[in-house]
């Protein structure tokens, strides 16, 4: 089976985001931010990958040094938006990779409570088959959630994803709450993550 994932450098993704006049694609912003964190964690250059349509996967694979126009076109029109994996982080040097599905919790919802987040997460077992991908959940009102309670009440034994990370922004800080497989908090300066 043909590999439909193509990896882009942080510089290329940043250039693409800067070129957009319309609303920025959320999965690209999340991938851009997480790339910075994983590159620091792996201590090695890390690329941002996306599953591509067959057409753009072929165009990129058959071009050993794609020009900037082809890369921008591929990011705009070639990403498979209906794929279960929203982005992939890859470091050949560190021999590491991680796939992520991205969800948002609390967008346009007045019920941004700890209880509703727990119910949302525990409902994942009915909606998704088990996978080795990580689930990245962007929480809109990060300050209002009782994360120790979420940690204690998520059904770990039936959770379908291998990793669960809750992310959000509060007071110019980018925060990650690790729930599965390891528990913990990490706080980063938002400026560093997006620069």
C-alpha cells in the first residue's frame, strides 16, 4: 500500500499559515504548536505530516525537490480532511513518530463543565475503534475544568486512543494536561510555542 503521508518542515507550514487570508485551519495550528513541543522532547528535528489525497501524494513523491508553490498547493488542496488522523509528527533522527486525532471541546457550547468533559471523553469508546493514535482535545475554557477529577473519572481501560492530551491557552501560556498513558501538566510560554 502506498504511503499517503507527506511531511513538511515547520518553515513550510508557517509560510502556508502566513499566506492565508481566510480563517486558519485548526488542525494546522495544533500541528504547528505540537511540533515545537515534540521537537524539544525528542531533541531532534521534527516534521509535520498529513495524510494526502492520492493525487498530491503522487505529485510530492515524484518530485524530489518540490518548489514552494507545489508545497503551498498541497497544503491547501491536498490534505485529506476526512481522515481519522489529523496530523503526524515525525523525527527520523530520533526514530520517533506520533499520530494525532484532534477534537475541540466547548466551542459554542455553554455546558463547558468538568462533568460534560468527562462524559464526552468516556463516550469515545462508543464512537471509535481502538487505535495507537493519540487524542488531542483542545479545551476552550481551560480555566474552568477540574483536571484531577477528569484524570480520575476517565475510563482508562476502555479508552480507544493510546494517549489523551488536553490542551488550552490561559494567561499567555500554552498548557498540556496529560491524562493517558501518563499523567502530568506541562506549561509553555505561548510566544515560544508559536514562534
